[in-house]
């Protein structure tokens, strides 16, 4: 479809199917590998599962997850008059390996390059700008992790993939190395109905491989045991002993459950160069990180996802890996 319009006044309104086709075409042009559109409605089943998970205390230190459950599970709370949710996935896999040197730490793949909030946010804002150019009356809201939106739930509803037993979204054609985001619009669109089936089958590799047994049952992660949670979110606290003794080189995050997943044999190099590892991201020297100064930290991790752990968390992680945790004056 080609939409050529001279002015707002003379512009005919796009039909739901025309708007949907335009949004999908532009989303692919912006580099999103997957895009699906679903009706903006309350995530009732997903909310029940979230509340059960919270009731079991599996959010650990992430108390913010307990707040605003209503907003988190209903896009109409985020945008007045929301009618549609455009769910997108962006491949971030780059063909590099984690450090094997015991003097170096491992950083989760998603954090090797530039901050995905910036990259994804920029693309979704461009998508919204395109919509507003075609249909100035349409209002929209960009959601990239920082907003209280259930990215994985929308991706599933939009048919982008399924939730694996490790609780990450898996796509058939790119594996699980994808960032997720949404564009909420107050316009009616044409909706994708078909969800991807669960293709985990009898596999339990992620459950069996988790160093801390954090996947306590299929599709349920206890963050209290999760290396990612501990090394990223526990910025100022001690690492739980069960995690500290099983870090296996993880300085920031952990990819074990995704590394072992057979669906990641379909991983493909990302075309987004901003996800290429920054200098030093593949094998950061633990000795350096353990004694990192504030100035060097700010400079080195500017616009990097690694900043989420804060300097205190990074230094603690490095010192734990070096066997220096808890030494007087070091934590
Ligand atoms: S490792 Fe196996 S069980 Fe786990 S998410 Fe992948 S396919 Fe599913």
C-alpha cells in the first residue's frame, strides 16, 4: 500500500487494515525482526500468574514489581483510550563468545553493546512518528521495559514466540536473543490471532543446567536464587551465599539457561551494530573491575546496560569472583 497525502486537513483516515499494514511495513524497515498487533485489553490470565508469583516472594528484591499491578496488566492504564498494542522483537545476538579466562568476568549478552532502552526506544519513537505522520489524530505510547508493561505477555499474544521453561520469550527463527517492546495506540487496527505453540516439549535443559536451581519448576523462576537478579539488582546488598558460591565467572547477569537452549541454534547475527560488544565487554579484567574508580566507571559504562548494577554491585561481584568478598574495607 502506498499512502501519499498532502495535508492533515485533506488526509483521508486510514482504515484499520491500512494502518496495520503501514505499521508492520515501517517496523520491519526500522529493523524489527518480528511485529504483531493485538487488541489492548486487560491481561487477566497473565495478571493471575504474576500475582501468584509475587505471593510466593519470587520477585526477591524487586519490590517495584509489586506496585502498580493494575497498570502493568492493562494498557488502557498507560494510555487513555488505548485500542491496540503493537508488539515488536529486535534480534541482539552477535557471534562472540563469553570469556573463558578465570581472570576475566562474563557479562550477559544483552549488555555487551549499547543500552537497548535507547536503541529500541529510538526505533519505537520513529514508528510512532510515522503513525502520527499518516494519522495525526492517533495518540500513542512507547514501552521499553522501563514502562510498566508486560513485554513477554504481549509478545506471546501477538504471536512473536512462546515463553520457554526458563521464562524467556523464544522465537522460532531467532531463538531467545531478542529485545521486546510495545507501541500502544488509541487506534483500531487489524489483529493477529494466532499464537505460537509452546515448543519446549520434554526438554528440561535450562532447568537442569541452572547453576543455582533458580528455575524451581517449569516456567517459574525464583529470583532469590537467580544469578542475573543477584548480580544486577542487588546493588548494595551482600550476594546470597548460594549464588555467591555458584557464580562461575558471571560478573553481570547470566546466560546459562539461554546458552543451553536448543532453540538458540537458530540464532542469527544482528544487523544492529550498536549491539556489537563495546571494548572490554567480552572479557573484563576482574582485578580492574574490583577496584574501579567512580570516574572510570562512569566513563566506561556510559549508556551501557551494565550501569544498572551500579559501581557498588559491580565491584562486589568482581571481588566475590576473586575471593575477596567481605574482606575488611572492601565491600
Ligand atoms: S532449554 Fe529446553 S525447556 Fe528450556 S526453554 Fe529451551 S527448549 Fe524450553
